[in-house]
C-alpha cells in the first residue's frame, strides 16, 4: 500500500465531488433534506381527530357525554349536525373522521337504569388510524359508563360515588411506558430516519462515483497506471465515507435538536457504530458499481437494493416481530435492522455495547464481507 497514491486518488475524488454540483448536493444537501422531509412528513400520532355529533336527545347528560370527547386532546370537535343526511358527505370528503349519533331518550333511559346505545361512525380508509380512534372512543365511553353507574348506585344504595366506584372497579390497572412515556412518534422515528438516510445516500455516492469513471472512460487511466486496485478503491471511497460520517453527525443534531429526540446512550459507542454502518452501506455501493456500467443503472439498482428493503424490513414502520417468517429472515439478512437496534437502544433506552455488541459484530462482518466482495469483483483491467 502506497499512502501517497491513496492520498492522490482521495484528493482527486474530493475535488471532483466538490466541483460537480450534483454530487455536492447529493453529498451535503440531500441527506439533510431527506431527514427534514421525512421527519416532518411522517407521524404515527393520532391526535386532534376531527369529529361531528348528531344529538337527537339534547339533554344535560347527552351534552355531558359529548363534552368528554370535546375536551379530549384526541379529538377536534367540528360542530353539531342537523340530520343523518349530513353525515356521509362529511366522512366522504375527509372533513371529519368520526361522527357520533346520540339517540333520543338518551337521558331518560340512563336515569331509569336502562341501557342505551351511541353509534359512532369512523372513517376506516386508514386502518391504523381508525383502530386508534376506535380505542379512544371506547376508552372515553367506558369512563363515562363508570361515572354514571357509580352515581346510580349512590342514589339507589345510599353510598357515596367513590365507594360505589370502588365496588365497580376493584382492580385498577396502572400502565407506564418505559423509554418513551408519552408515546411520541417523532422520538421513535427520528433515530430510525438516521438509519434510513444513511442507507440511501452513501451507496448512491459510492456507486455513482465509480460508475461515472466507467461511463466517461476515465477508468482507463487507472487501468494503465501502476496503482493497485486496493489503493484505488480505498482512495476512491474514502471521501464518501468521510462525508457520510459528517452527515451522520448532522443527522444526529437534527434528531436531537430539531425533533427533540432524547439521546441517552454513550456518544462514543454510537458514533463508532455509525462509522461502521456507513462503511457497510458504502460497501453496498461499491458492489453495485462493479456490476453495472452506467450511472442510470447504478441509481436504479442502488434504489432497489437499499430503499425498498429498508422501508419494509428494517423495523422503521413495522416491528420485525410482526413480520411473517419469510419477512423476518429477509430482515436478518440486511444491515439496516441491526443499525435500527443500535439507534433505538442508544437514543431511547440508553444501552451500549454490553447489550448491542451482537449488532455491532454483525455490522463489522457485513463491512468486511462487502468490501472483500467488491475488491475481488473489481479488476484493474478493461473488461472484454
């Protein structure tokens, strides 16, 4: 290994990347734009769901029932409807996601100790959102039922409402969510978006950088020189690795300062693992570059082997345990899942090498394997 040759290739590649506006944008601007776009555009929180009400009873108890939903941060009240003909146009247009229909004699039946029904129509075009809204409705309805039942017992049995409630609800469940107590989706998504962006950009840079020389014919200068293929590949990929490491730091700042995700882990361990992940994803671009001959093909193949698997098999949206058996096997064959475990553990759980050592080892094996394959497949001679 001749360090001067490596440095010469690195300097040449760095100058070309800085001078080429497209490469400069891909290297320094696109990762930040992707992080901000996905961060602000994606949200798994279901809050302030717009709803309307059709109250046929219009009594104090029916208003009290609706006020439970109106005062809840989970809902955004859009007003009362005059008839059932107004329901479906509002739901079809998306102006409301739910409509509650309170029947006539609602208060009368409750005061008489008889059951009654409240119909709730929910927009089910997005099943996850609809299921969450349904859970909110059931929870608020159960709370109202307990209150009404305790008041009924206090009137008929001569006991206080609190004592009646203790008989109706002998076991109280207190649930506390660890690591993300408020269940904020931006805290969970921001670290995972780091994984996604670092899976997309480094392979694109490295694949396009090598293929560009093939397409322009500049690679023949390398073929005719005395530089070894190892020196060429190290010098060629070093700027992209360095830029991606810099981007990892920028993405970490965006995740913590812009989206407010807490970082509870060891910074040295996290950035060491991030460097390993960047080397791994750069290796993916290297393998793509030796398989294709044009930049268009490099971009298309890189998109297929990075973006698609990362979205579906990394755990960014769907937990790995919720995938089918085949999906779990595919996920374990991809480096994205292991870095997802690392960013989640470092950001939210505050764990380090003692817990995440197996993920680090897998990334190290991936890095060595990918660069070894790329080295063996790259031949310092023109292909016939």
